[in-house]
């Protein structure tokens, strides 16, 4: 990014001749990916300096780094462009991850105004042994405390408008789910409000012991069971 002072950059014809509303339209077009493409977040395992690896993904298949460079080419031109348009990068693209650690790290990785510009989130979560009657439970970040803390972070995303969550269980635990385990998995998600679209899918279906009143429970999101992508 250019180290030229902001006062000098503001003399560029781009900033002098184009009004702010036109520049915002340009930023929106330049920083928005395709509808079926996401920004895939991976938390790098560095105890000294946690950081993200970001890949541009299409139908869950990572694409080459130049796609990220292309999206960020405009905010990289100078500090003034970055200051004006970086929020559009987070507002116009879907963030996606299968690591709850990424969600926990987001509030400290992004300045609060940027964190609150996130509009779309797609999460793929492995339920593992959480809330199950097993003598051995998984350690963090696959424990229940991490699960609940991650959804508390999502609930704090006031600008979130689209949230899609897929929760799957390994074959070793079977396809059918006990309703009491599902209830505890989904309960933290009920604190999330304000999204125009909130869809939760699970890899399991409820077993025959599930009470009718639980089957008919109204969740504050659309739920689809027995979905295996």
C-alpha cells in the first residue's frame, strides 16, 4: 500500500472529480465477488501471532490467490482508497469457514466498524462429541465452551443479514440424532437476531423417540434435517 500522505492522495483526479456517492458505487462493483463464491477463512496455527489465511472459493473449492489480489487491487492502491472502501469488501462478500476458531478470532482481527459490516456468513460445523453421553469429550476448540462462545460472537454481528449453518455428525456417531443433543447444539443459535435469511441444516434426522412437541418446536431460523452436501 502506498505510503504517500492522505493529503496528497486526495488530490488525485479520482477523488477530486468523482463525488463520494459515485466512488461508493465503484467500490461496490469492484469489491464484490460472484454470488456462488465465498471468502474461505482458515486460522493459521501460530501461537505467537494468530492470523488468517483467506482463499477465494467457488462451490467450496479454493481458487488461486490472484482472485483475492484482484478483489483487493483497488484498496491496495493507496491509503485513502483503502479507508474509503475496505468496508465494502466485508459487506459485499460471504465469509465462510469450518473452523470455530476463526469466528472467535474475528472480533480481535478486525476493527469494530469492519466487524460490524459483515453481512453474510456461511459456517460448516462438525458436532463431534458435544452434548453427547460419552465418557471422553473432545478438548478445545471442539468442546462445548468453544461452541457456545463462537455463537455468542456471531450474535454480536449486528450487521449480519444472511447466515447459513450446516452441522454434521461423523458416521461413527450415526445418522440419527437424539433430540436432547440437538436441542443443546441449537440453543446457542437462538441468541442470533436480525438476519433476513437464517438457515440451519443438519446431517442427521430425529430418531423415533423424539416427542411430538419437540418435532413441532418453532426455532428462530429455518431448519432442514438429513442434509448431506
